C-alpha cells in the first residue's frame, strides 16, 4: 500500500494481467497450450544457455519473463479511446508511440498503453496495443453513417468501471477493495460476447468492407483479440507448434534469427471461428473470425540510426520478394531476410560502438574495487574498455507497424486493400485520445542516460559523456 493507503498501480496492473490471462485461457483453450509450449521452450533455452540466464538475472528480465504479456484491442470511437486511456492510467499505463496501419490495408491507427518507468517495467511490463477504427476509410457513405450510428449506441464500460475510474482520478488512487473491484469491472470491457449487436445482413456488409470493421462495429465491446507471452527462442516455438496441434503462420514477422536479437519477432496461429448470434427476427446464427494466438521474442531497442538501418534492410528484402510473405514464398523470404540483414552487426559491442542500439550500463565488481581517483579523468568508453562498467541492451518494449499489420493479414485473410488513399493524422489521433502519445525513442534514450549517470555517481565521477 502507498502512504495514502492506495494500492500501487503496478499491483493493480499485475492483478489485471493475471485476471485477463485466466479469462482468455477459458475463452481460447489453445492459449493454455501455447503457454505450456512457451514455458517448456524458455526452460530449455535457459538450461542450454547459462550465460543467457546470467544476463537475464543481472538485468532483472528473468523475473518478469513468465508474467510478461501483451494484448490487443480495437475501439470504434474517439470517446471510447479517451476513456480507455483513463482506464489504463489506473494501472500506471501510458500511451507510447503512434502507429499508422493504413498503408498495409488495415483501417486503424494505434498506440500502445504500457508502463514507462524502469521499476514499473521490471515488475510487470503488461502492454495493450490499442487501435482506433478510422471510419473515414469506409468508402460506402451510407455504410459509414450506419457504422457510426451503431457505435454511438453502445457503451463498452460498465457503470462500476466508470465510477471507479472517476474515484481514482478524484482521490489519486484506489484502496484495496476498490482496486479488486476495478479489476473485475474493467475486465468486462475485454470479454468476448457471442451476441452481436447487428443483424446477419449488416454484419456481412461491414465484413465485405473489411473484416476488421465488422470486428469493431458488430459487437458489444473491444474483446481482447490476442494475448501474447514472451519466449526466448521463437524459432523453437514455430517448430514446436505443430507437435502441440497448433498450426503456425507461414513466417515469423520482424527481423531474421540472430545471435543478438533486435526489436521484436512475432508468430501466431490461425484465428478462431467463433459462433455468433445476430440480431433480427430470425436471430440468425453465424460465425466470426478475429481472435488468434500470438507469441513474441523481444530483442534490443534500436536508436534512430538503428531503426533507419533496420527499415532499409527490411524494405530491401521485401522489395526483392515482390509480395507479402506467405506460405508460398516463406523459404525465399527467410533467405532474403538473412541475406540483407548481414549488413546489420550481430554483436552488442559493434551495435554499441556504431550507436545502433540503446543499452543499460552498470558498474562491475572491478569498477567497485577501483578507487575513484584511479578512474579520473576517463570517458564512458574508457571505463567500458577497462572493465569497470559493463552494459546490457535495453529491451524493446514496443511494437512494429509492419509486424502488427502482417500478423493481422496472415491470420484474417489476405483480401484486404493494399493501401488507403487517405493518409493518417497523428494530431487527429491525439485529439481523440485526449492526450499526446509518449515518444518511445526518447524513453529509451532517457533510460540509457539514467544508467550512465548512476554509474558516475557510484564511481564518484562527474557525469560521463
């Protein structure tokens, strides 16, 4: 409890993450199978790579590994997005980054709600990738108006949830009983409902415009459409899924396999066909395909220079492929990715020296044993070379637009438009959100700088450049 008797936001976030995981396991039984596969794979990797275990223990990542999850939802209106921001704020989660998926034929723009502080991330890095439907991308004017009217009639939050959010804002926190009540009430926003809010005919027209539009508009709320655990070796997961009765997507999204992972790699299994009851006189029964299982492997956060190199190499590989990766060209795509990414250094020392990635610095036992006078005057690089300071890569805590769109397309079908004529607008997204998103690159730079300043303080040195 805090000094005011409030339950810490980190604790509320952990409770909510556990509750959502249990709910999703009941809704999507294969998710439980996936968790078992990830746990077995991580255990195997840690046994076979003791040096990796040591690195994860030193950086604090080992403790968070088994609880790490990210979810994804899609909301339909600016009011829903603004309220969901307030909901996540109760759990210490802020909007980080702006993602425009329209160039890949997905009619949304998005942000990721997540904790931003070092301690908060170490306790539970729960993230929710949250997309706002862009109604203006519906080309049928009458259907666009109909969709807007359907969305205007729903409330995706329970009265209890709204009341607890307002109470949190008014008093600066929630007590123990209110925190538990908040988790129960907030969970209802993310629950799957088999009863649609539209007729079968309306659903089909929305679906014909885009599968995602039907997914957002036709239901009572933004059901969680996947919940993603973190693995230490996604290629072992990809190979092991068929043995557990799970059919994986054709290719792993993101960078190719490397000794030193970077950014984010993702794979998934095909979306479920779930029964739906539509409205109308005949109460027609049908099905909806939206939710799927996903797994991720996280690597080093890249600097602007590193991201530019990554983007160049990824685009070169995809240009050489001449198409979206699929089961028909998976082997060629993997080969092209491996070939092009030979230009990206695959050791942390080179990545650091070339300013391609962000790192967390810490004082070694050798540094602690040295007298501060013996260390003066020296630069950060001098101290690293002398073994007085060591470093570990900062974990990439965010998402890749190409991966997000690729996961969606590969699981829900490839008949989406290749692009939309209307460009995105981050300022319009901010207006809907009711706040500006945090710059993820600035957050990594700040975390790196804090670690360097902490090293200088421990070594009794002036700030290191």
